[in-house]
């Protein structure tokens, strides 16, 4: 168990972030996450050519 956590440290972190994104109120999120979410909501198309850079 501990060895897996050290080899793949990002996996539990990504799981925690996914959990937080579903349960934390929007105002409590970091400003960069708020801006990215608002940027995605404002754009009519989900994946445009100018957005593909920031998604990666």
C-alpha cells in the first residue's frame, strides 16, 4: 500500500481533487480553478482550437 502511494503519488491526489470538485462550493475553489471554470462555461463550444492548449 505505502509503496504504491510513493510510486504513484498523483493518483490519490487526483482522486481527492475530483472528489473536492463535486462537493466543495464554487467560492471555496482556488481563483485559477474559478477562472478556468468560468472560461469553459462562457465558451459555446466545449473544445475549440484556442482551448486545446490550456486543457493539456
